[in-house]
């Protein structure tokens, strides 16, 4: 799977034909304008900055972002700005939509609008990419931010979404680990039953395009040394490209542990929408926002093929 620098390199190549366009909802924010400047400097995209023009111009001066390379749409109301930005993506004026400085519920309400949003009838969930220095590779995790207690049916869709994103990031046949605390089915851990069912569904061809195994513990998912020591035989163990979280609590704790303790680089995309949507935290750095934008743009290009 591509590292974040490789993602940017791919986008720079694509920009030789046509630069990508990002619609930003409520763009009057320092990290957002830093992100746009970085995207402009790399040369792979421009932005339609929807929001309070005075704020956008102020932060553009602070960051050195050249607004002449981008477009400003002056809308002060956050809800209206979100609707306009989503509409730009829906109507093909932008390749993806990105959350700026506004509440997540306002942003998602615009995305989920039945008439003017990006609904497709599919499950919407977040897929996060982590570049782990200790492992020297990139892997995906889902869901770290949206689905609280996924059902078996939800997990099937989550796997499909993660597989699609993995394909867009250069991984043709992702290995998916269904995480649990242990690698055996245990009556006290219901997520292990889902993992076993998902593995069997994959084995029988009901879930295609990936290789699934589980339940697997975290160490057995990512550490080949642990696999060797425990004597586990699995096509996924130690080599997982995607970590399927049992619930949001596990996913959110994992995300923040990777970010704040392991120092991993990350990016996230909302899957299941008609156009890729970037849902970043207000606490995310400009680099993390740029990583998310790069992932979403590669996904948009993949979906056009």
C-alpha cells in the first residue's frame, strides 16, 4: 500500500493531465489554509474555499496561501457553506469535499441530505490509514470514528469499503484481520463469532476481492514474530493490510494511541458516499489533513476508472 509520500507522487503524475479540485466547507481556518497551500505547492490540486471570505483572506495571508490559485465563495453561514461545498462535489465541480472549521454534525447533515447530498444508500463509515514507522508500512483501520456497534451486515459493508480504498492506494488483494482480544472463538466475546463468520463467508466467495481471517489478536495481525512464536497458520496473520475493529471504542482508542503514543502519520476518508468526503478533526495538523485529502483524491480517481 502506498506511503503518504507515494500518494502525493501519484497525484502529481495525475495532475500532468488535470489538477484535482477540492471543495472545502467553512474554509476560514489556519490548518485548512495551510493544507491548501501545501496542496498548491505540490502542484496536484486547487480548492474551492466556501466560507467567510474575510476569514479565508486573513488566514491565507497568515499561511502565504495564494488565493489566485484557488476560488473563494463568500458564505458566512456554516450550514449553507456545507451545503454549497457538498453540492459542488455532487455536481462534478469538485472531485471531493473536505470539512473545514465547522461542527461534524453540520457537515454530515449536508452529506446525508436526501435531495442535495452525497447519499448512495450504502453504509457510511470512516476508514483510516496509518503509516507506522516501526512496521515500515501503511495499513488501514475501520471504523475509528463513525459506526458505534457494527452488526455483521455492517462489517460486510465496512470490509467492502476498506477493500475499495486499499485498491485505490495500490493494494490489489488486501489481507483483512477481524480483531479480537484472542485468536479463538470465545462465548464471552461475541465479536469473535462475527470474525469467524466473515472468514467463512470470504472462504465461500460471499465476500470477494480480499482475504479475511479472524478472530485475530492485534499482535497476531501485525507481528510476524508473534505469529512464529505462537505457531499460527494464516494467510493474514502478521501481514494484515486492514484491521477491522470490533466496535467504535476499540477503533477510537487505537486511532488516538497510534497518533499520540506511536507518532504514526494518518489520514481518513468517509466511505459510502457518491464522492469521497474528508472528515478531519479540528485537532488534526495540516499534514494529517493533507494525507486525508490525498487518500480521497486517489479514491476519486479510482472510482472514475
